[in-house]
C-alpha cells in the first residue's frame, strides 16, 4: 500500500481538527442569533397568570403538609408532599417565564410571584418564630434596641453586629409604629425586601442587555444561588444589604446616559444608598465596591466613549463606595479583615488541602463527619451545576458580543471590538468576567472550611452568572422559532437550575423532630421552655454558657447574657467535653464571669448533624459526648444543680467565684 505524502497527512489532520473545532465554536459562540420576537407587542395572558397563581397556592399547601408530616415523624410522606409542592411551585412558573412569547409585564409578575412564594416556603418552616442561627443574633440585637433605646449595645454572640444595626433599626421602627412583635415586623420587612430585590435586579438586567426576556431568565438563574432561597431571606443584615446593592446597581446603570441635573440627582441617590449600605453590612458594602470599582475601571479603559463624562461619574461613585465603609469601620473600630480574615484563611487552606490530596500519590482523606444530603437533593444540585456550566459556556462569548458596539458586525468581529477595548456596555463586560467566580465558589463549597467562602462568593458571582446564562438561553438554546416545542428543553433545564437553588440551600429543609447539632432542626419546645424558665425565675441578664443551640435560646427567649467562652482563652466546649474538671477549668469557672452552666444531655445521644456541638472550628468528634463528662459538675463544692427536666440541667456556679 502506497504511503501518503507528509503534506497530505498534515492537511488531513488539520481538516479533521477543523471538523471538531467548528461545531464547538458554533456552540460557544460568539454569534448572536437575535431575539426578534422580543420586539413584538404582546399582551399579558391573564388566563395563564390566574392558573399559575392557583398552582402556586396548591404547591405551598403541599409544602405545609410536608412539614406537618415531618413533625409527626412520617418521613416518607413528608418527602412526598414537600418535594411535590416544591416541584409544582418552581417548574410551571419557570417554564412560563422562560417561554419566548410572553409579555414583559407577565414575566415580571410571575417572577414576583415566585420570589414571594419561595419566601413563604422559607417562613412556613417556622411560621411563629425565628429559627436560623443568624436570625437569633439579630433578633437579640433588635430586642436589646427596643428595650434599652440605645445603639451599639454589645452582643457577645456577634461582636461585629453592634456596628451594623440598620436592619434592627428599621424593624424596631415598624414594630413601634404597628404594635407588631419583632418577628412579625421582621417578616413583613423581609417580604418587602424580597420583592424590592427582584424588581431592582430585573430592571438592572433589562437595562444592560436591552431585553426583558434576558432580564427575566437572568432573575430565574439568580434564584439558583445557594444563598438566595434561605440565607438571603433570613432576618439578617445581608438580606437588607444585598437589596441596597441591587438598587445601587440598577440606578447606576439606568442613569449612565443622563446628563446635567438628572445625572447629579441620580449620583446623589446612589451616594445616599451607599451611605446606608456602609452602615448595614460590611460584606455587601464590599460587593458594591467590587462592582462600582470594576465599572469605573472598564469605563476608563473603554475606547471611543461618546460620553467621556461617564468615566468621571463612575470614578466619583466608586470613590464614595470605597471611602464610606472604610470611614465607618474606622469610626467604629471594626475592620473587615479582622472579622473575615480567619474565615478566608481557613477556607483557602481547606481548598488547597483538597487539591493537594487530589494530586498526591495517596488516597484522598475524607471528613467522615461531613454532613450529607439525601441522594435526590444531591442529584438535583449536581444537575443544576451542570446546566449552569453549560449555560455559561454558551453565553460567555455571546455576552461579550452583546456588549460590543451595535451595528451589522458579526459575532467574531464583535469580540474583536471588545478585545480592542471598544464596547457599548462596560457593566455587561464586567458581569461576563464576574461569572468566572461560579466554578471557584463551587470548588470552595467542596470543603467544610471553605463552605462559607463559597456561599458568600456565589452571592456576588451570580449577578454575572444570571445574565450570562440568560444570554446563552435566548441567543443559542432558544434561537429557533418561538412556536417550536423544542424550546421546552432549555426551559426545563432552567427549572432544574432554580430547583438547585432550593436543594443547595440546606441539608434537609423539611421540618422534623429534634436532631443534635442541626441548627433549625435543633430548635424545639423543650429548649425554648427551659430558656423561658430562666427568664421567669432567674430574671434576664444572667451570664450563661452552653452549647451552640442553647446559647441562642437563652439569649433570645430567656434574654440572658449568653457567652461563647467561660473565660479569656477558655471556650465552653473545652469545659464540657473534658471527663474531669481539671485545675485550669476550675480556675476559669472560679475567676471568670460565668454564673450558670446549661447542660443538654441530648448531646450525648448522637453525633452533631453539622459536625460540631459548640463552634464550627472545634475538632470533629468521632463519638457523641459522654453523659458522665457533661454531669461531672455534680458533687463539686460551690456548684449547685438548680434545674433538671430529665434532659436539660442548669448548674449555678456562683458559689465558686472568689475561689482559685
């Protein structure tokens, strides 16, 4: 057989390579297939709206029934009712929002309906009281504010909290004016904040993309952020801070083409919101700094800018965004580096450890105490991550092309314009780059130590993820005829992405019976009644220490001064875990400020669901705590057992004070 010439072989290989490359380029872009149906005038389909409102109501009833079955201990029925309700809530509304031929007003109304329904989904888990760990911390601060009528009162459980009291101030004002409880006033405020956030986000996306359809799909994708459904719906300062961020982003984008007095008024409003943000939440203020600073940089880099004054305005706003939080932190003596530094350091260390074990020539070391979700929840989360990644791959270059100067130029020429620093919309360019934070946040979430970093990083990154995935859906996956039923495939993928936001938000969102070390699942009547007993019979303000959950109950319901540490350098976990009360522990109790110890013997019945009994940084336990170790205080002179309900014991250690 004759051999082929070398040139022929090379040409054949090049042709084969091009045969692979061309289909890949066709998928990832950057060609824009257009959204011609977006310009058509359509009227709202009130029939669809009415049906979907009814479907949402039925879905929420199923969710409530699922919680009821969980409280009764019927796990199988709880799973069936609850997840049937969640799927029935998310899928139909997501399909309608993502469908090509839907009026702008209908899309927005359905987004608003879904957001408020998801907020109800969170509230109905505990419809009469706060249950989240962070919610207790801010409930305590709000109660202190309403009782003492003073700002900046110390909060041992959240030391940075007294410097950021905007949420508590607004809640206390609503409670005073309406006569509502703090819980009711806070819940009402949060419902308004959720609607405000989705409105601002929709207008922001619509302004930078020029498409209500892209804006609506982008909002859907943002709902898949792991923090959106639960964390950003909690009575916590980030829930307010993130709304300020969305309002700032939206107003800044909408005002970019204004000139003269209207522009100055818009800048004044942005500075006012930045001032409020600086006093609300440190991390949300950092989000605003990153976004506004990046926009200013991209505007400065941009060539052929018809509005050179825009660069000056963006730089001016960015300077205020940076300066105001720093000034406030300097006034209060609270520095974000000191607060978040150890968390970031631990997270990075855990992530690097994961990669080290992955590439090292030895088996990966796994954390046996790491909490696990049910298989179905994990599967939905993984599919949501996969579909989001596909959306990013098909939307990234198209987002850059969409940001290029308008005209008859093709996608590749548009990318050439962007690389040449010629673009129409700096904000869209930055958000496309910001979307790269998504895989990094997922990587951090793979380790226990980095989980919090991944969560907080995802909150900012999803501002970019939302719009990039939406561009991919509109300009690639749904580029066919608007009447084609093949459009249902990307719409179903979007609904799974939104469901991923529900499944990734918690280990098990169904209300059930008491579990050890499980935060919301550990809040139950026995612990609440004990905390109320301390308030009734001991009075408020006594210095207590206990495990993580009972500290919250004592501070919230009992109005006690709950402490994390027994004395400087001696945390409660060290005292409670020890088999015997050694001399160091005895000295700490005798010379420290603690008056009472609360012991929960249920800690000896199981390992903690979240991996820790007292604080996240404590060593992972291989076995439950010993009941004998927890009761070692019996028989020690100066320590008196004053309360015992069979599971919870309270010791009075004031008799030790003055003894060393």
